[in-house]
C-alpha cells in the first residue's frame, strides 16, 4: 500500500531538496503536496488528506507547532515529522507534548529521512492491519449478535427457555421483550413454485421485506424457523390490540411478498398470551393452523376443539415432576389415550397434540436448567417426526420417547445435585469438625434443608448417621495429631471439637479400644 506525504518548509532550497532527492516510492510513499508555511498548508492538507506531514518548526504566519496542533485536533491519524534547528530546545519540548511522531534536527539528509519514513511505513501498515482486524471483529460481532438473537427468539417461541432466563438473555442481547401480551405469527413460504429449484436469493428478498416491516417497530421481532418459515413475535397492551396489529402486519407482509417476489405466502397467528412462559402455546397454535388440514369427512366439526380441551398441560407437568417413567403407560392411558385416538383421523389433531406435548416437555426441561437443544433435538425435527406418525401406536411411542428423555434428565440432575450436596457437606465438616458447637441443624440450614431431611439424605448417601460420621472424622483427626505432634491430649481434644478431655478419652477408647495416651505410646514404639 502506498501512503501520501505532505511537506511544509519556508526555505525554498531545503523544501525543493527534500522534495526532489528523497526516493519516496522506495519508502512506500508518494509526494502529494507542499507549502511554504502553515497557513497556506492547512487547506491543502485538508484536501489531500496525507498520511504523513513533514513540517519545519519555525515559519512565518503559522509555525510548525501551531500547524501540528491544528492537524492533531482535526486529523489525528496523520503522522507528523518535525524539522528543527539545534538551538530550538523549547520547541522540541512542545512538539513532544503534541505527540509528534519524529523530531529531526537540521540539516536532514535524504538517507536519514528515508529511514524515518520506512519506520513510519511499518507503523502505518501495522495500524492498518489492526484496524482491519478490529473491523472484522466488529462485523463478526454483529453477525454473532444477529445469530444469537435469532437463536434466542426461536428458543423463546418454542418454549425452550424459562421466563427469568428469557428476560436476562434478552437484556444481554439488547432486546426489550417485556410486555403485557404476546402473540406469535408464522409465515410459510412457497419458494419452489412450478417445480423450480429452491432459490436462496428469493428467500433473502422475502426476509428483507419482512425485516423492513419489523425494523422500525420495537414491538415486533423476526426470526427464522427454517428456510421455508419465518416467525414473528408481537408485543401489545391488550388482546384486541395485539390481534389487530398482528392481522394488519400479516396482511401487509403477504401483499408485499407476493407483489415483489415469485413466492406465495401463508400467514397464520396464534392467540395472545400474557406470560413469557406461555408464548410457545401461541406458536403451537400458529404452526398448527399453518400446517393443519381439515378433519376427514364424517367427523363432527366440533370434535377437534371439544377433545383438545381434555389435554391438561398441568397434569403433564405434575407427572414430569413427581412421576416416574415406569408409570408412563398408566399416565398415558388416563391422560392422553383418548385424544391420541384422533391422530389417525386428522393431521390437524396430530400436529397440535404433538407440538403441544413436546413444547410442554421442553418448558419443563428448560425450567430445570437443561439445554433443550441438546436434550430434546426432536424440537427441531417436528415435521420429520410427524411424517412418521400414522397410527395411535406410532403416536404413543413418540410421546413415550419424549417422556423418557425428560425423566432421564430430571433424574440425572437430581442425582448430580445430591452428589454435590453430599460433597459440600463433607467438605464443610472437614473444615469445621474442630468446632465444639457444630450441629447438624446448622449444616442443614446452610444447604436449605430441614434437619430431618438432611439426616435422611445424609444417611442414605453416606451409609452412616451424621453423628457417627462426625465422631469418626474427629477420632481420625485425633489419631493424626497424637501420632504427628507433641500436643497434650487435652489440646488434641479441643482441636478435634471436644471441650471435655475426659469425654474425649471415653469416646476415643470406645472407638479404638485404647486411651489416647496408650495409642500415642504404642505408635511411638520402634
């Protein structure tokens, strides 16, 4: 890369000598202009925008320091080389304070100036690389932010995140999702009309049209479910208002997309929801309406709505919380079998039931702190799973698989938390066994458990009671002190949590068959 240099020097001989005798190209520069003083130079510098300014320090009208100060203020990227006489030390100090790049004493040889320019060239190259790296980082950060926002919004509408996590993550991503009501809309795009291959550029045009409608509206968020489907989330103050806004937006998008692209669009809305944690129900309704078909001939028109009311999400959540996988068959028979019989007769019913159940399970896993994408990959394969369900048996098996994963994660989390609790309790005892006032009630309180529950869990996991474990721990440490120190038995007792040396001696002998003195004497025998 070639950089530009501008020269300001009031002595014409010196100015022409520098201009004509320095090999600018060899140093990586081109000579872009000159002036005899700072006042005449300033407008030329503003027009040429050089990378390097070489200026004499003493000149009429506007000297080099005044010029450097102005350039520093308005064009801070310019590197400044000051040329000065030997007797101008005060000027040199001022130049240093201004942050000039180089300060050269006259007479300046072309070789010296050439070397300084080469050094500056290296510095400019490095700065350019750093600016480019920073620009790339900013571009990547913006891309990552967009990707993370899309991923977050999709997880939110699909029930893969708790309300508290949603608010926290939205703030980190710069999204304000808090509202009184929420509504989800789904845009299904036909990008392969007339048997043509998928056109990604057409998809991008559709996405831009949709984004333009939502871009200036702080109450609308857009994300992609897949290449054929876009999801939008609306915020509103009342159910009527949010439905009206959603219908209006859906109509505008459909009209614009079909007017400016070759795509046809289906836009469906869910129902308004008041809680962040219920947004996935609105999504499920929009998805079902977009994908659903009518009931087969002969089925009553109200059968679908009448039987869907029997799907009790609270019962599903309660079973996931307190039930076990061994009880699934019984639970399915009592809660889901009746609606499951409708599956072979209507894709609409099958679609709604499967989505409702999988989103409810996803919400349960998310509330436990699980990674829904990892634990429940079926959430992103809904269409594939639905296409494989043709009978009530198929449906039951798919639901069984979902419940199996939920129970496996729940049990793993409980076992992990129980292990962490026991390790924490043991670590606390290791640090505090020497405190004579140590009580089980205090430790139970530290772990937010009742003493009775703490005692039960501790005994089940450790294999002995809390009292026996603490006594064994204290005696074990007492043995170490008796073998490795010259502490008196009474001091050993105090250090191991016994205020009464006689009681300590009694417990020690009961545990080891020897008094502390006898134990110490035996351990010291050759």
